[in-house]
């Protein structure tokens, strides 16, 4: 679908789906949205507008990294919104100049819908840079609920971790949460870099007062980046603690088994000697040999236990 908001010389708002009307002589400004366009509507982007072919190619090749490109007659933005359900990126492309704003997206975009609805009621006093800021603002606002929900889930897992640190199912959830944070960061971090370039740009005609609004968006993205990084560090700490705890428990088990094995080795050796079926073994005919051997084996085991205790093997 293609939808257009046109402004004529009398500041009258005209809503239409005929994109060719932007070429009428009385039209001074316009906002055109290519919302999930068909192949025929995609062709309109090439035929009606005089955009750089590389920018148009970026629109048709989904999914580009968030970026800002400068061309002679317009600037080209690639923005990424986040789908709350799947945490996948939704690409939004903007062609912006002093006279127009053209948006192109092959997936539904609530952010564009909200801004377009607002502009359909009042566009005459808004510059293109204001519309770009509004779209970016809606995109960034959409990040916060996702990051906050992930953070709340991590805090809930932290409480469970304190009581059930060796729960394998808990660690699986932490690993899944870490993967989600990684998917979020793949969208938020490039958008942060893009906003930094917008704020520091000398080629975009942004009034210093309005530049403060973009700087505010950049600050929001910095905050989100710090939250994501902090949460990822927490999941890394949980993972490392889980591995260390399991290694410690495994070492404790191996130490216990080693102690028992060491105690029974000489006892097994003695039992093995007297289990041999040689005919001439004088100890076999001794009246109290069996009891003496058992006592000797018991004393040997007790002596080894005392030796291990003296060397604090049981305390480590």
C-alpha cells in the first residue's frame, strides 16, 4: 500500500494514494509511505522519485545495517525497530530532504502508522527533520519495554539462582536469556552508532535546538546499551559460577572416592594375598590367623583415616 500526505501552497493537507500527485505544481511538501508494497508499487519508488539507485537497492535488499548515507538531493536512513514477540529487527528506510519524507518498509510498522496518523491531522508546521525525529523516537521507545521485561526476568532468575544454583533447568533459562540479550543488542548497538552519527553530523540541516532532541535519543540508547551489557555480564557471572560450582562438587566427589579407594587398596591387597590357593601357606593353619588379620586390617584402615584427618584431607 502507498499512502501520501501532500501540502499545497495554501498549507492544505491532501490525503491520497496516488503517488504521482507529488509532481503537481501546487505541491510544496509531502510525506509518502510505502507500507509493505507490492512489486508494482515498488516500481513506483523507481519511476516517480529521483532517488539514488544505491539507496533504492538497499531498500529492496532486506536486511541492511542501520546507517545514514548522504546524497546530493536527500539523505537516506536505514532504521531498525524491534519486534516484541520474536526480537527480530524490522527495517524502516527513510528518504529525507527539506521538501519531503518518503518511508519504505516491507513489514508492518506501528511507528510509521502513529507518525503518519499524527501528520494526517497536522503537517504544515512540521519540518522533515521533526518527522525523522518522531519516527526514531517511537522506535527507541519500543526498545525499553523489551529490555525492561528481559531485565525483570533476569532478576527473577537471580532469586531462584540463590536457592537453586545447581538447577540445570535454571541454567538453561539463563543461557536462553543470554541469547535473547544478544539478539536485542544486535539491533540497539547499531542504532546507537547511527544516532551518534546524526548528532555529530555537519551535513544534516538540523537546528541546534532540534539537535538536542536527537542527542536525547542518543542518551536513551546509551542507557539501553548499558542495561543490556550489565545484564549480559550478570548472565556470564551465573554461567561461570555454575561451572565453578559443578567443578567444585565434582572435585569433592572425586576426593571422597579417592580417599575410600586409598583406604581399601591395602585391605584389598591383604585379602588378595590370603585369597591365593597355594598349599603351603602357614598362616592358613594358624588358629587365630583370621581374627588377627581382620584386626590388622582394621588398624591399618583406622591409621590411614587418622593420617588423612591430620593432613586435613577431609576439610578441603
